[in-house]
C-alpha cells in the first residue's frame, strides 16, 4: 500500500502470502519492531492505523490493536520490572 512506513512493510513481508493477521499478532509485530530499534518516522497512531488498514482490520480489531500496543508501552516499566524479578529468581 502506498505510504506504508518501513515497519508496516516489514510486517507485511513477514506475513505468509497475504495471510490474515489478528490484532494480537499485529501488536506483537509492532512492539517487536519498536523494541528492535525500528526508526519511527511516523507517530504511533499513524503506524497502528497503517497496519490496521494493511490487514483490513475492522473498527473493533483496530481498537484492540491500539489498546494492546499502547497498553504494553504504557506499562513497559512495570512489565520489565516484573520480568527482571522473575528472571533473577
């Protein structure tokens, strides 16, 4: 799709022959790309919107995708702390 940023292009490339991706799978792909240092030239809502359009998510799917990505980023500190605590034991 014209105008896709590098992150959405990479997600589409990783999809198997146009395979359907769920909001959960897309959120994982977006978060993974962000954590791997993917250059974010667009604001997060635009990246999420581009991914939702690229995989034809309906409004409910887009809402879930938005909440999963934003919620994980919002809670990243506490999630990292919990994981670090579990790994140290």
